[in-house]
């Protein structure tokens, strides 16, 4: 498995790095570079870190493969005959 994904979530270290780095890039982009694009990149990274932290708190697994089993459970015998 990939080292930065554990049990279907980003690891806490990666979530913290995304959030802190995103905030730092956003501040740097606005204060020192006057670049909205750099600030938006920082906002995007901070949002990814924040949303993945919330998903971990709510036990939502965005990188889990359980959807495949769910999708297969909706198949019926009629689906294979239609093709």
C-alpha cells in the first residue's frame, strides 16, 4: 500500500503538512509576491488538508475500494442479458 494512505485516509502527518504548507504558501503568495495564483494554490492545499481531516474524523474513506463491492451488489441477471 502507499505509505501516505492508511486505512483509506491520508495519514495525520500528511494532513498536517498539507494544511500548514497551504496556509504558508497562501500567506507568502499574498504578502510577498502579490500573486493571486500562488495564494489560490495555497488555499487549495489547505482545503485538501482540512477536508481530509474532517473525513477522517467522520470515518469517511475516500480512498477505500468498498464501492466496487457495493456496485456489484446492484447487478442482477437482467443486466448481463441486456448487453
